[in-house]
C-alpha cells in the first residue's frame, strides 16, 4: 500500500507557509520528496520526518548571510 502523495503547494497549505518556502526546503534537502518526471511529491512520512528534524534541533538554517540561525 502506498502513502498519499502531496504536491509542494498542498504541503505549503498544510504547514501554513508559502509554496516557495517548501521549494527552498526541498532544494536545501531539508525535506525529502519523490521526483516523478519534473514534479515532486511529498509523503506524510516525509512531512513527519521534517517536523521531527525541526523539533530536535538537528536543522541549522544557513539562509541568512549573518550566519546560521538555530
């Protein structure tokens, strides 16, 4: 049985962020996704793993020029 797959737009709505934020997480490999052709799909397990990573502090945001934000 396969997990339901969500588009970055659907995940953005679920998490209350912009679609561009989800795309940034994907490009920085903070969130995993399945790539089918030119499209990316995110499973519920991918979202759970992402949230757990954020909760435990394993994630360091290197987005800003002033250094990492923890």
